[in-house]
């Protein structure tokens, strides 16, 4: 029994499909976890959302998708509680254009309400309902799974939603020693170098495991299998890579592997 964890996808549907085909997953006993940020930036956001939504609806006990900060920003915009989603830095304009069939244009104040109505009407109702139901964390015998990180090393149930969705806390990256925690949100090139050495793009240090390996055309989409630490990656040009991570594994993570081996005997 394994858990396969996929990092931030950001609309890269072809890479997602290739990655899912690559995984040696037994759908009856293995768990598949998506860390959120299905939307924005990429070339096929509606296709990505629908693929993940169907996977969850067909096997809700074994497929879990977390809410990312990009899904939260979209919901905030639809609910009139925030406008950050339509900032050019988020990539939300690509989500808008792909669903609405026209570019996002904002010049005067009334354009914001028109854009809100357009995106709410353009995204299928079942997809918006899917976003609203996404949990903020998952936990199994191997690890904790969150989009961004933990608040002061607390369990996710004791961390604020803002921290789970948005935190970029250097103390968490460098000093977290609790139950292994797999997270996305911050592209690993921006995480401390020491935890990236020999990791094939992911970050592993103490009990923190970062698997958002970027979202540009050169970046792999990554999936980490636990407890065996096999890394699966797909690239925009169609090639794939599989790595067995056996060196530089922190003691806390080796203990996770020992416990899994014992429970499996």
C-alpha cells in the first residue's frame, strides 16, 4: 500500500496525463493525493480540473485533492471577497480566457463585476462545487499533506487556513521535525539549497518534503511515492523520468520507512 503525491499542476494537462500513466498505482489499495493549484498559468486548465475532479468522484476514498491558494483566490473573486486572482502575477487571466473564450480586460471599475459574472457563468457548476469542497489537508500513516506548509510546526488541524494555503516560512523548511509533511506551493528552486542536493528537483530536509518543481515549460511535474521515495516526473516535451531516492534521507523519514516495513510484515 502506497501513497502517490502530485505537486502543483497549474493547467499542464498533458504532463498530468503522462504522469498518471507512468504511476504503478493499484487503484484499489494505493492513495493518490493532489496538493492543489490545478488552475492558472498552464495551457489546458479546464481539462486538468475535469480530469482530477473525475478521479476524485470515481474513487473518493483513494483519491484526494487539496485546495491550493490559486483555487482559493478564484473562489474569493467569485464570492467578491478578494481580487488578487486577477493580478497578472497569478496567471488567472489564462484561466479566465480558457473558460470564457475571450481575454480578460479590466479598464474601469464595472469591468471587475463583469469579469466576475463571466467567470462564474463560464466554469461548469460541478467544477466550482468541486473547488468549494476541497479539504485543506490530508493525513495517512506515512505523512501529512498540505498545500503550502504548517504554522509553527503545528498539526494541520491546529494551523490556520491561511498558513496551510499561503505560508512560506523558512523555519518550517529548515527546522520542522514532526511527522513527515509533504507540501507544494513554493517552487523548489526557491527553497534552501541543502535540501535540494541530489533530489532530482524536489526538496527533502528533516521532516519537510517539497515537491512543487516549478511551472514553466522546462519544469517537470513531479509525483513522490511514499514510503519508498520513488520520484516520477513528466516534462513538457513528453519525456519522463523515474528516480529511486536512497541517499541523504533524513532520519525521521527513514523511521517512516521502517514503520511501514514493519506494519507490512
